[in-house]
């Protein structure tokens, strides 16, 4: 089992976590067994940072033929909800991973954890403290000065047992008593200075109801839950490095002599941080609660459901995560790397269609009024087997208003009086003039076409410098387009002194109505289908299409990194 399972001809190099796992398997640890776990808290939606952990936890198990558990860390009923639980499972499945029959909850082990706490009290390893959280924090000292013992540290075993059992019976108010592990108040590791392992919470639990009034802290529940499940490698992020000795301490106390045969191993890697983004679940919840975004699945959010709604694919996210890699050093990753990953994926897979976002009418004056043709359009030049679709052509079309300029500079290779362009998949046309309203706004453009320039005609190979996309005015359908951009206007909002809500990008959403789309798109588009709008960018069908009465498209990403270009201009 030490060799990774791969179908590629060339085995990729292992990252440092995978190498540790490979070495453990080669050494025969845990009898050659591999079991990882992904342990989310059901108190929010997963974001792309969690995707990095998911890809590691499930990915390393797949790579070496092991298993990965999904375990909800449901130890705080005040913040948890079944909505989050269901959303988390949907997102993991969307990424392409499955825990099969290995779905667990920390609450599955509440009795075992409580029994272990009782055992620690009896063995003199834990005591009930009546101090406030502020007093406990002050009494812990600093990293350079030792803490001082709690005045309740030397209570008798009998008194501690009585108080802890009464805590769970609901006799005391929240915050009045905690159970602390008795370790070392002078330890250089602050986490060893008699950490709190149980606190009183009287909110009913969404799974266990009112059975429990005391709930274990993460540092106490996590390692023991790993042990109960037979997890061999507990892979987490770098902020848990100083927690690892405490993790090992509790697990070895629990396991006793058997720890020599089996003990989970904690390994840490760097978190995923993105520019122009916040990853704090607290801040993301604020954005949702204060209606600064349209929900957890707002396409501007870094949540997996938000990225999915925006048009990101599981493969693009995996490719991005593979590109940035796993290290032991924190980094701020440029969001343009994520954007490159989705461009690359959609370029290879998205169907090409025609949509005009800012339409202006184009009349081909020498084309017969009653004539219609069908143009054959390539679905995807990157895929020879992707096929083609038909697109109607007639005398009156719509083109982008930005594709015409009456008085154009020399290097403007689009439509201007006297100049020629090719209509994508159709004829070469020459602009002859335009019509304006009383305010000087262009209402119509006139042109003539060269009938010999269609594919298969004698003049088909004639070259012009510009090619424009278009739709038939007689056959097109109206749609709505939402142009999404980066949610924050500064590169690292988490590092700014200002309130992060003041750093929101005011131009992160622009809604366009009256967009003209070709009939093929109108007839075939389904929710979450992905398209390249010719010359514009990549778009996906929004779920609102089901109730809006018309198709709604979200811009996933432009064809090029226009943000970087604009930022360069601004600086």
C-alpha cells in the first residue's frame, strides 16, 4: 500500500504530507492501514480554503487506497444548524468525493468523552474551576512568564466529581464553572497551562436534544474522536502546530498502553489564503446577515456553493489547489491563479455561443429583406468532436455597441464607416453609415455585405483585420446577465485597519437586462450549463432562470485578466 495508486504513465512527485503517509505505510505503521478524516464544524458553509483540506484528506486516502471519514465537529450547539450540515455534504459530493458509510459526528462520542473526563478527574488530571474566563486568561500568564495556579486546582477528587456531574445536570449557569485539565501552569506551551476541556452550554443540541449540559472543547474532543474512529493521520492546518503536543497528550492518556500499537498522527500544512477575499467564517456570516451579499451562494463569495453558482468547476478548483501546492509556510495566493484555472478548464470544455450584451441594430442594406440563412457555428475548437450548431442570419442583426465607432482611431479594427469586418461564421461587411437620435445617440448602423465571402465561396479566404460576434434581430431572445467581479477592492482586506465591510468593491455586481442571445442558447441552456460568449467571457446559467421568466447568466470570468490591466493603469 505504500505506493500511490495512479493511472498516469508518469507518477507525479509527492507533496510532503503524502511523503509522510507513504513513509508510514512503508514502515508498516498501523499494520499498513490508512484512514484520514475531514472534520468540519456545522456552523457555516464551506469555502475554497476548506476545499484545500478536502482535497488533501480525501485525496491522500484515494492516492494510497485508504479511507476518509466525514465527521462533523458538532460540539457547540449555539452556532450549529442542520442547514450547514446538509450544505457541507452537498459541497463535498460536488467536489467529487464520498465518505461512503463513514459519516460520523463528535456527538456520537459524547458519552465516551464524558466518561474519559470522569476518569481524568479520578486520576487527578482534571478539576472544576469556578473562575471567570477573564480571570482564567489573566492567570495563565504570558509566553515569557509562567502562569499561576487556580485557587481551585487542588480540589479533592470527590468535590470535582460532584461539581462536574452537577454541571451536566444543569444546576449551574453558563460561564460559572469549567472543567480544566491539570497539566503544567509553567509550560512553555500555553496550551498546556491547564486548558479548559468542558464548558456549560444549555442550548439544546440539534442531535442529542437536552441530554447534555456540558460540551467538550475542540482540543479535547478532536484527538479522542480520531482515536475512537481509528484515524491514522489527522491532517490539519498550521495554526494547530502548537496544539499537537496537547492532541498527543490526551490521546496517549486515553489509549494508555495500547498507544504503542496505534495512535493517530497529526500533520499540518498551510492554509489557503486568497487576495481580494476574506476567509473568516465570522466575516462571511456578517456579509450574509447584513445583506451585503445575496446569501452564502452569492457568486462573489469564496464559498464552494458561491463558486459553483458562479460557474467554477470542481476540476478547476482541484487544478488550482494542485498548482499552489501544500507547504509549511503561510502564503497569500493571487486570485488570478484561481481565475487562470477556471479559464483553462472552460476554454477546453465550454460551448461557444453568441450573445450581445450592449446591443445596437445593424442593417445590411443590400441583403434581401425576406431572406434567411442558417450559419453553421463550431461548438468548441478545442474539441474536434464537439460538433456544430446552427445560427440564423438575416438582414437585421445586433452587434455590440462598443464594436462601432463613428470617428475611430487608426488601430480600431472593428466597425467604422468605410472599413470592413467579418461577421463571425458569416460574411464580410463594410460599414456605410449610421443613424442617430435627437440626442446624438446611435440607434442604427448600416452596412453592405459581400456575398462571395461566406465559407465555400470564392472570396471566403479574403482577410480582414476584425471579426465581430452577432445575433439575428428577428430570431434572438432576451436574457439577463450578471457581471460579477472581485468582492473587495483591496488586495488583502484582512490586513487592513479599516472595517472590512468598508473595503467592499462597489462594482462587484452589474446587472444587464435586454441582452440578446442566439436561439440555440435559449433553447438548450440548463441551470449550471457553461458557455463561452464569443469575445466576451465565460458564463453559466443561474438557478434564478427557473423563476425569472427569462434566462439569467452569471459571468464566471472574462477571457482575459482585465482586472490586472485596470489595476496597472490605476497605479
